[in-house]
């Protein structure tokens, strides 16, 4: 798909979302919030559902949690318009309650379509509800700051998922906030790992389709560098990359530019050290857990920001 095709396919999903009545959440919405971002990005951020500000504006993450998300992205040199940002449910649950399982199920086809179109290398899940879509059974307290392949049934055919606490949880607890800044530092490394997986897959496909069928080992490196693009999975090489991403020269050599290049020095800089992961983990778990939907309803800030229910 070309960028223009992706853009119009995403717009078609958004148009369906705006008039959707598949679940009861449509009754209370002001505006549905389909999501937004760069149609050729490699990275999709998935939150839980719109809050009050999002419901008013029809855009994801525009309140305090959104401000924090922008700050978090800035620490790795990324901007929100370089990624795609959306939610598990596209309409605001009343009183910022958790979305019900039947609401999530009704809305999932939209997220699936978005992911099929975007075909991201990396999905950053924001909070436990989003995590649950991509890494079923995973617990946020144990998985934040780590990546794992996502279920292709999610719509993302070949992506790594990277787990973060929800920014709203970080707004409530300085421990969670500190941990989240730490975890975000691991995102560029996760993107490199995700690309490497996809490049391996591309090389495998190229090797399999090579006419003389030499050994895969002999073909793989040159296939990556020189095979005609049609031989590789199209998105591996044809999708324009994020502005910060290493670009491919005509020879296929990667030139680190801003953002991801930091990882070359230390993919480990982003991953939690055993010490920091052990450190205060129980406290953070407690702090994150204390932000239950029940607490949110009692929290005066929830009405004001509309975002505190979700992580
Ligand atoms: N919280 C979410 O999960 N999504 C938004 O869009 C805003 C706040
Ligand atoms: Fe439709 Fe999703 Fe909104 Fe429910 S939450 S009405 S399924 S767009």
C-alpha cells in the first residue's frame, strides 16, 4: 500500500467509527475518537478509551495524560505526529468507568482494521487493558518495560508489543511516573528488535523465492541489501520510516540518525537493570493498583481530566 492508500483506508475506518452504534458507548459520546497519526509510521500507541477531553475534541490523548505522553515521547526524540495513537474502545465510557468486555469486543474490529492498514513493527500498549489485547494473560506489573511478539489476530501481522503503564497512572504516582520514563527509554531498542525480526522474515521470503534456491545462509545478507523490493514483504522496505529512523541508503546500509541511534550505544540503556526492576516494584504495583475505576469515580480530577480511569 502507498502512503496515500493507507491514509484513505484509515480515513474510511475513522468515518465508520464516527457513526458507529455497535455498542452502548455510542449513547453517551459527544464525539467518537478513532485515533490519529502518521499513516506510514512503524509505531502504534494503544490506550484504553477516550476521556472527557478526548470525547469533546474527537482526538486521542489531548488532556493531561496526553501532555505526559508527549513529554515521554520527547525524551526519545519523537513527536506524536510521527506515530499513530488510538484506543481499545473509541467512545468514552460513562463516568470514565472501565470498558465492559462486550464493548471491547464490539470495538475490536476497528483496531484490527487500523493495525492491518498500518502494519506496525511495534505496538506500545498503554496500561493493562491495552496490554490485555496484545499479550493476553500478561500482568502490567511484571511486563512493563518489556517486549514480546503480539498475537497476529490483533490485526498486526508481525509486530512486537512493548508495555507501558498508562500515563494516567503515572500522573497519580511519582513512582509509576519515574518507572515510566525509564520504560520509555527502552522503546527505541524495542523498535530496532522489531525491525530485525521483520528483516529476517523479509530475507526468509526472498531466499524462498530466489530462482536458483541456494542455501538461505548464502542468500540472506545479499537479499536484504539488493533484492528487488517486490521480493520482500512490501512494508519491510517500502513504507517511509519515521523521521527519526535510520534511513536506508541505495546500498541498503543503515545510517543512524537521531532517536534510534542512541540505541546503538546502549540497547541496554533502555532496558531495566535487574536492580531497578526489583527496586520498589511492589510499591509501584500498589500505586498502580490503587487507581481502580472505583477510586477514579471518587477522584475529583477524573471529571476534570476524564483520563484517570484508564491504565
Ligand atoms: N486515556 C486513554 O486511554 N486514551 C485517551 O485517548 C485518553 C486518555
Ligand atoms: Fe462503536 Fe466502538 Fe463506539 Fe462502541 S465504542 S459505539 S463499538 S466505535
